[in-house]
C-alpha cells in the first residue's frame, strides 16, 4: 500500500490543483460550497463534475445532467473489470466502498507497475489521489468566492479550456484525432439546430460508436 | 434547500457508482470484449470535444468563426499548451488570460 501511495505522490500536486480549479469555478458558477463538497465526495469523478457544473448553472434538466455524467464515466467499467480480479478475498462491503474510489490516476499508477495490478498499490494510490482531490476542492471553493464578475477576467472560458486540455493529452493516434474532430463537427452542427445540451451526448455517442465499429482493435484495447 | 441542485448531485452520484461497482463487486473475472474496451476508451475522446467546441464556436445559436472572437484564440492557446504537456493550471490560466485580454482591447 505504501508503494502505491509513494508512487502517486508525483501526481498529488496536479490532482490538488485540478480540485482547486474545479472548486473555484463551481462556486463562481453559483453552486454553494456545501453542494460542491457533497458532489466531490459522492460523485468523485472530476471530468464529469466539470461538465455538470455549467449545465446545472444553466438549469439543464436533471436527466440530461445525469445521463451525460453516466456516459462520461462509462470508462470506469473498463477500469473496474481490469482491477476486479486483484481484489479476490476482500469482503463485499469493502469492495463496495473501494469501488467508489476507482479513478483514472490510480488505475494508471497500479496498472503501470504490474499486470494484473496489485490491490495494495491501487489502494495506496487511491488514498493519495482522493485525499488530494477533495482537499483541493475545499481550498478552491474557499478561494473561488473571492472573485466577483468572473466574465471580466475571462473565467467563463475556463470550462471549455479545461475540456480542451483534457482532450489534448489523450490524442495519441491519428484515429484519436479523427474521432475528436468528427465529434466536434457533429456537435457544432447539432448545437445550431437542437435546443439544450443534447448535442453533447448525441455527437459523443455517435462518434465513439462509429470509431469502435470501424477502427482496428489494437494491443492496448485487447484483454489484459 | 436547493432541491434541484441536490437531486442532480444524488443522480450523478448514483449514475457514477453504477459505472464503478457492478463489475468490481462481482469480481468479474472475464475481461470485456476488445471492441467494447475500444468503445469505452473512445467515449471521453468524443464527448469532451463535443462539449468544448460548441462552447467556443456557437454563440447565441449562431456560428462565431470570426478572428475577432476571443474564445477561438483561447481555445488555440490551451490546446497547444496542453498538447505540449504544460500542466492544466498553467494552460487554462494562459487561455483565460488571452480571452480576458482580447475582450479588454476588443
């Protein structure tokens, strides 16, 4: 467990900052600190929280926010399936609790160290990552309340900026670019004709499904 | 109490838990089919641009493609910085600063 904790220390500053940015922006968008803390503890999935905040601020239907959250977090199925065999022998109540801590960073740390991932390394990493995220969010909500008239400082642009930076670091193959550009083009076209936020889900699901059907399956996607 | 916000948060929490717990608690030993794995990997890659690009390019229900549109330049800045592995806070701050600056002069 110590090994996982120590291996994750390098990620602690960026996860902390990520949490701080989220907390600050969420408060700026009109959420109350208590709501932001509750969301971070109960949902604990940064990208989907970033997506939800402007939707909530705009008063989007509950169903739209929940379905969008679900789709963005579907990648957890992949991580849960890869991690599960390492946790044989754990009691069910513990498994139910540990499942809540599944996150991209700890998954990356644990699966980079061994295949199959080691349960202890994973738990140590999850402790470091969840702790720094939540503390970051709390600090962010406290700082975020200090700025007024956020659009004057371009802060309304911070949401798309975060999303674009999350995409930029994931684009490794030429096919990744095609999927991302296709999804963006379709979303823009749909946004011009559809009301609300449905263009996000429709374009996101359509582009990813087309990609999954026509792209060759390579090593990284093969079973571990 | 702001019921709408809390109902949304609880809904998000349940939806997210449903992506984490079922396979994990069942100790699923059979790996997912490769095409499903590929699809799950592609979903965030498609959803994030579908979310971000309309926020940048669509303004009041119309396409805003002019070079005088500050978010366009902000998007270019954050994308290039992040692609060069500059950290999140620095790239987002730079992009926000560019947008604020262009708005101030424009």
